[in-house]
């Protein structure tokens, strides 16, 4: 696209009039969002595909190491013998084994004990000496063994020895592993023979020691029996003990009888004491009420007579008056009866007192008799207990003496016997095949281990990779809509050179292949930019945005390429588009289009040039104008944030359908952040495999803090495999449609990174 003369620029700009927004056909929807529900299995499969070379390399290394180890490993042979261990006879000498007769005795403990003996150092040293396994034969004849040498021999011997208890049986399996199969067989059989011999000798020594102990104890026990019997007889004579049980029964019966009588007497005394206290407390009449127990018949008759006289007296008084002779006579009779009642009540009080004193005396007598009988019973019990203890001791000593005498006779016979509870079930045989290395198993383990290490490494690398690689990761870290994806752009050695034959008269250099929307309109990348154009046009209700600012988090993420191609596809639609290079620190729009201009945005803002002098139309792309950055100013941020810049943006808003402003990365400098509030929408560009999640989050935060109207995020340079995995259909269709332009086109791994 060669530069046009400045007069042409002026004529073109003068011809532009303020326009109304272009109508957008179709539904006015919110930002399209490309996030798909994540399938965990598919997600893991994508990770493995992405890291397939690391997985394959790790798998190959681990598998090769396992094969090398298997080939270099020494072949070892294992000889095995089995022995049965039965319960020991607990009555060989007539004494039951206390341990074997405990309720919670576990025979498993016996097997564990015998297995520990098979692993013991004593047994191992005897086998080493008998088999001459010491590599230094002269050391065996030394007076003092060398502890270090002995420890080394034991360690080597235990390293090849294996003693295992076979579950749910009385069998113990003894195995020995050695490079020499015949030596392995000989060691196992010798170990079993030595173990059985040691067991038999231990039992014989135990019988012999028991016999000697019995012989030494018999004389002492005989004297002890005689002494205990003499003490029993003497105690029986001193305490006149003939029939302890009969006498004890008589005393106990009498004691029970006294106890019952004492209980009755105490109850009677308590009752009489209560009556006595009541009688002595106050009013005799209250005590002598008819309802109370113990009231005499005489007192009852007197009270009845008193009641009758009271009735007659009341009637006579009412009828004749108080001075009538009959009334006076009744009054005297009533007085006489009341005197007799008082006398009777007094007599009853004296009777209650006498009964109480008699009850107290009887209780005291019974208490004394009960205490005496209790003392007699206690004395009898003490004598009986002492007598029983002495009698038991004498009987126990006599019984023990008789038992020991019998066992001593049996032990004398057992000394001549040599028994063992161990029987060899299988003797060891010479092994014919090695147990290690197990080649098939090692190969299987190598395959599994290599695969596991490769998969593990893939997931470790994935967890360490903080960059954004696909739409799923993008949607997971930001709530902003994903506007679209731009694939890795394909280049070729022949076709692009033919299509980009237009050369600037001043530079004599071909145009940049980054302008893929113009150079290869049927390519995947061009179609992706057209999809992005649709997202931009449908990003808001009503009219589409006019001023669109494009930025990124960090440099080299492709924001300039996205800006240029977005401007191209918008212009191809028929919209009048102005592409502004506002990256005044590292401008690249002019180089991208092959323009050379001394002026630009910096000279326009500073007032050195007019707009018609710096805006360059693109004749091969109608409706597209480019405003280069111009010379790099000393303070770019001040220029972009000035009122002059705002005025120019307002003017462009009226002249063009769309104004695409390419700005520096927002995390590197503040230019984009300062300029973003003036834009209708802001597009944030992220590069697949390069932009980190933290950088993208920080960039979003900075833009939202200044109330920038962020339209969404564009994921640039997305690998074809990531696209196919995300959309799950793109590979076959893209190969059929996008790559049929020329047989000379061949994909390369290079992506456009112009920013």
C-alpha cells in the first residue's frame, strides 16, 4: 500500500462529512461468550496432548532405565523348606504349662516366637560356621571374634533369609536367596536341621534341670509337711477344738434368737417412750382422749356419764333456771364426775411411766446378752479361721509333697527321652530358575512407571505453567466476555509473496504478512477476524461502538496485529475506519503497512502538523485511513492525556464509522489507562501461551478502576490443536475450506507478534 500524496489526503479528508451510525442488522445481543462447560476427562486429555512430548520422553527414559536395570541385575535363586510347629506337650513332667492354660493364650504367639528363633543371630552364626560361609577361614579359629566381621556376616546372611508364617496353619516357610542355587538349598536344610536340633536340646536341658530341682526340693518339702501337721495338732489341743462346725452352729443360732428379741424389745420401748413423753408433756385430758390407744374402760364410762349430765343440766337450766333444786343437784353430780375423770387420767399417766421404765430395763438386759453372745461368736470364728488355715496348709504341703514325689519319678524316666514338637514337612530342593530378575514383571512395571511418571510430569508442568493457553482458562480467571480467538497465522514461501507483490516506492519492501485479513481473506485467521468484527458490532444495544481502544497486558502479545486486522475487516464491510497508532513509545503501524512518514499522531497533538497532513488513506482497502504514531515524543502520556487528544477523538467520532486506537501495553505504561475512558469500548488482547493469568487479572483491574468500558478479551495466537479441542469440530472443516487456496501454502509454527 504505497503512500498517497498529501494533497490526496487533504482531498479525501475534506470529502468526509459527519455520518450517522451504520445500522447493524441482526439481533442486538450482549457480548458473546465462548466458554464451554468443562469436561474433566476431556480437560485431562487435552493436558496430555499438549504435553505429549514430555510424556513420551519421560516414558522412554524410565522404561529404558528399567530395562537396563533388569539386564544388569544379578540372577538370584531361592530354596524353600517348610516345617510344622505343634503345641508343646504341657504335661511331659506332670506339670501343666501355666502359659498354655491361660484363657487368652494365642498359639500365634508360639509361631511368632519360633520364627524369631529362626531369624536369631545365634542360629545364623552356627549355620555360618557349619557351612564355612566366612570368606576368611582363618578368622574362624581366632580366640576373640571380630565384632565388625561378625556383624557383616550376619547382615549378609539375614539379607538372603526369609522366614514367613503361613496363615491359618501351623507351618513356617524358610527361604534363602543366593546366586548359587546349590548353596541356597544347603543353607536352608542346614538351618532347619540346626533349628530342630536346638529345639530338642533345649527341651532335654529343661527336663534335666527340672529333675534336679525336684530332687533338691523334696527334702525341704518333707520337713515342711511334718512341721505343719505338728502345729495343727498343737493348736487343736490348746483351744479344745473337737467339732468346730457344730459348736459354731449353736452359737450362731442363739445369737440370731437374741437379735430378734432385742429388736422386739427396742420396738416396744420406742412405743412406750412415745406414750410416756406425750403423757408428761402437758394436758392429761389430751393424753386420755378416747381415740388414743390405751384409754381405760373406766375413763370411757366417766366421759359418757359426763356427757349425759351435761345434756340434762343444759335442759334443766333452760326449763327451770339455775336456782332450781334439780339443776343444783345436776351441777353437783357433774362436778363429782369431772373430779373422778381427772383422778383416772392421773392414774393412767403413772401406768404409762411404769410401762416405759420396764421396757427400758428389758432392752438393756437383752442388749447385754446380745453383746456377750456376739463376743463369744467372734472368738469362736477366730479360732475356727486359724484352725482352717493351719489345716489347709498342712493338707497343701502334704499334697504338694505327694505330687513332687510322683513327678520326680516321671522325670527320671523323661531324662532318657528326646522329644521335639517340630517336624520337617518339605526339605529344600535345588532351584532351577531364578526368582529375580523377573523380566516380564519388570517390563510391565517399567511401562506402568514410565507412563505414570510421564503423566505426572505433564500435570506438574501444567500446574507450573501460569500462562493462558485456551478459552477455558481465559473464562476461568475473568468474568469479561471472550470476544474471539485468533489462531496462529500461517505463512508460506510462495503464495504470500505473490499476493503481497505491492511494494512501496520509497521502501522497496513487501508488505507485512501480519495483515492476514487482506493478504489471505479465506484463511483461518481472516475468518477469526471477521468473527471478531461480528462480536464488535453486536457488543452493544443500538449503534455499534465507534471509538475502540485496543491494548494488552504486556508487550509482544499481538495487539497491533489485532488492531490492524480489525480495522481491515471493518473497512471491508464498507465502514469508514481510521486506524490510529497511539503507541508513542514503540510504534509499529506504519512499518506494518509499509508507510514512511515524518509526521503522525505526536506531531498532530503538538500542533506541528494538521490532520490532513498525517492521515494516510489506503487505496487498496477503500474506507481505511491510517494515522501513524509519528516521531517518539519525550512525554507520550502527557500528549495522550491532553485536551487536544480528546478534541481529535471527538472530531474523528463524527467523521468515521469506527476509530481503532492501538495503545501501549497497560501494565508497562499508563498511556492506555489514561486514554481508555475516551473510548466507547476497550478490547484487551492476550496471547496464548505467553500472557500470564496474573498479568491479565491486573490489566483488567487497572482498566475497570478508571471505569473503562471493556468490551472483552481476544485470545491471540491460539494453537490449531487448542482450537480444535475447544470447538471439537474445527480441524476437518478448516483443512477443507481454509487451506485450499494454493498448494504452495504450508503451515509454520511462527505467529504474528507485532506489538
